C-alpha cells in the first residue's frame, strides 16, 4: 500500500501544482479587491492581508454605468441561453426520434459548426450586421451568442434523447397522450441534467464573451456589456487597481455561483450527453 502511495505521489504533486497555478490569478484578483490601497501599492506583495475593506466594491458599484452594463450582460446572456435551449430541443428531437433524408448530413454540419473557431466568424458576422443595419443592438449580440452556443446544445441534448427509450413515449401514447404530451410528460423531465449542463455552458460562454461584443457595439456605448466595460478600466478607474479587481470579482461571481450550485448535475449531464447517442 505504501509503495502504491509513493507511486502516486508525483501525480498528486502535479495535480496540486496545476491547481495552484490555475487558482492563483483568481485568488489574487479577489484578495486585491479587499485590500486597502496602501497594501495594493506596497513594494512588497501582501499575500495574506489582515486589514480588509469594502471601499473598492463601493467604488465599482457606484461607477457610472455599472448597473446598466450588468443589466445588458444579463439580458443578452439569459435571452441567448433560453433561445438556444428552445431551438436545440426541437432540433435534437428531430435528429434523435425521427428518420428523414439528410439527417446524418445535418448532424455532421452541427459537429463542424461546433468545431469551427469563433474568431473565424468575427469578420463575416460584422459584415452581415453592418450591411443589415444591425450594429449597436443588443438583439444582434443575442443572436450571435445564440448561434455560438446552439451547436453544442444540440449535440448534448441529442445524446440525452437518444438515451431515453422511445418505448416510454409509446407507452404514454397508448395510455392516451398525444406525441407532444408524451414528450412533455415523460421525456422532458428526464432531460433535466442535459438542460442544466447546456444552460451553464451557454451562460458562461455568453457572459464572458468579449470579441463580438466589442466589435458589434461600437457607436452606442450604453449598450456595452460588462466584459467590454471592464476592458476600459483605465478610463473608468484610472490607476485604482482595487476598484478594477472589485469590478472583475463582481463580474465573475454569477458564473461561479451558478457553477457551484449546479456542478453535480452538470458533470452528470456532460458525461451522459457525451457517451450516449
């Protein structure tokens, strides 16, 4: 037993090193948000501050436009996630439950769209939005985030639907349910882990996205999202690193809380959706 533990020691040390390297920037951001300005600007870094303050958070929340940009990000993100779930659910049902010409080609195209880098779509999306007169609109940003998250949502929900025996729906139809009623009463509740997994993925993707938001919202600055607003911290806060880190911490908080609440269901959802189908 001791020999086995010694053999696993390098793996544990490697995992610990990766954990520390990954977590340290997040820790430094959060701890800087609570540090007094004197500790932030000190020549010697203060890793474990004893004096904590909420002044930087008050400065960040009270900054011009913070509430408006928070609302913009939340509106765009939630709208894109809900729209993606609605459309993907119908597409996944058609792929997993129906037989029609071109079904395999459709699935292949969905995988290709998922593998395509988002950065490759920046210029085409900008040209389309410009020619259609859709720049500087939150609705355009919502449609872009919907487009980005849709392929992954279809793939995961298709895996879940393929794992639910069709006999369950047929039995419900024999008992008097319509096809839509059987899906709503029998299959849809079994999709909860997949819906939560794809919702979290879509939320984090849309909430953190910067490139499209920075490119499509150029004229009306009131329609900016939080990532774009944070990128201009030098104009908003100057050299106030405490307020900058406080704003960044508040920005990261919703996705972090959502992940901590849903982590078990999300892990099960990703595993099931990836294996089945």
